[in-house]
C-alpha cells in the first residue's frame, strides 16, 4: 500500500501531519504518542523575537470545539533553530517550520534564518493566525497582501513553500491563487475560525484576548468546503485540516482534494490518533483494492 504523497517536492511516507500549534516542538507529545507515525510535523508558529503570548485565560471549550488565544507564544527563531530543531530531528520525520511575522521584511528575514538550518524540510507561512494584533491574519485576508508575504519568503527560501490560509474571508480561492502566484508550492487550510465566548457569571468575555480561534469537529464542514474549492482552483498540492478526529474524517478531506491532512485539536484528545488515522486509511484502501493514495485524491469533485 503506497500512502506516500508529494508536497511541492517534499515526499512524505504517509499523508498525516502534525498541525502547527498543538504539536509544539514534540517535547510534550512524546510522553504520550509516537512521532514516527507522522508523515511530517509542523512546529509551533515561530517569530523572529520571543513572544510571551496573550493574557490568560487562553483556552475555552465549546460544544464540539475549542477556542484558543495563545498569541503565538514561542522562544524566538534563534532558540528554535539552535535548540528545538536539532532535538526534534532525531526522530527522522520531516520538519515543517511554521513562521509568522508582522511585516514583509520580517517574513523575509525568518525565511533566511531557517534556510540556514539543515533540519527544515519545508516552510509554512502563517498568514492566518487570528490571535495576534500585528500581522497574523491580516496578511491572509486579501490576495495582494498574501501575494506579497509569499513573495517575500520565496526570495530567501528555495525549498518547498507552504502557505496556510484563513477561512475568515469572502473568497478563499482568490487568496490561494495569489499565494501560488507569489511562489507557494503547497496550500494548507484551514486555520481557525474567529470566535468568542462570554461568562454569564462575570458578564465578561472568557478569553483574556476576548476573541480566539475556534478549532475541532465544529469547523470540519467549513474546512472541507474550503479544501474542495481551493484544490480545484489551484494546480499545487493542498493540505487539509480542521476537525479531523478519525480516518473517516481524513478520507473525506482527501476525497475533497487534499493530498495530505493535518491533525491539530485531535492530538489534544487522543495522542494515538496519528496511528489510528494512518491504519484506518490503509484499511480502507486495502478493502477497496486501492493501491495508491493518489487514486482517491479529489474523487468527490464534480
């Protein structure tokens, strides 16, 4: 059974990726799960300078979902490149570095910094985080800004380039097309939906940052629709994510046109999920005589 897939020149052994944000740098995950089941891992969003993140509370459970407003807390690019990546590289799983910036210049600088690391297999440009005031989602809400951000990274990065999009727009396909025009080899989608919660006891917003990103099963129909639209609009591979909690969920995304899928909130509920999803996809294909993952990519298209 050939479950390998190509992501803009990066070939991974199976289509299951650890989504940026919930996986961190793998240090906590290894206490409960096996990194070896992933086809690739996308590390926590990294900025040039360290970030302490947003004011707590930062998370809130909702029906079939999770609101988070972490605010891109991270130790900064130098620490990630010098300490986190060498440690994570021991597991021999391709590493995707997720980068976030407040300007085109910062995106370019980050790309140049990660280009010096031998441990990074691909860059994922985060133009879709709803939890930071400077930059973040602002770059991903118009074709022009998405194009410029992607182009800035491409100037300093020659390897596989992934651009991660937000669903908080009116026309996600035009933004995906702009990312490809700017140099993206792969489109990943979706990031979280913007939402909030209110504590009726205190009569105040639950999250310290008021608004946060909604993830989990509740957003799966939206994510699936976005993947279905974008995968038919662009000629590059697509990574689908948003509410994937089972092999069935993953297969729906693949049939909608995704070449790979990413697990985010699901890892918080079940660290064994990568193994279950990979085995479930394999069993599904074997039962139907499917010899290669590519045979079922986009089968739901009209």
